[in-house]
C-alpha cells in the first residue's frame, strides 16, 4: 500500500471533478487484492471505480485458454 500513493489519489479526487477511476492491475491474487484495497479507500467519495476487463488476448486461440481465463473473459463480455 505504501507504493500506491493513495494520499495523492485521494487529493485528486477531492480537488477535481473526477467521475471515474479505472483500475488496471495484473490479473492475479496480488492484483485483485490491490484493486479491492483501492476500491475500499475510494468508497467514501462520489466517484465510479471500474477495473479493466481481462481474458483472451487478441489473436489468442480459444482452444488453449484455461477455465479461469475463459471465465474472466465471460465476466468482461459486452453487448455487440
């Protein structure tokens, strides 16, 4: 948490009319914990907190995707 510079982020949210914070962390346990930590810190503020989707890479072959990757790709799906 010390390296996240949360005080600076909170100041920006307070002083500016920021509408959304987009979190981009690695899709692993540490990245998930970091994203949840940031979300909890920002809960008191009227700002939308989102996270980038992850799943199958462009050009990747679905045949070789594991169950977790497919699950995350389905979670991040969007209407066409």
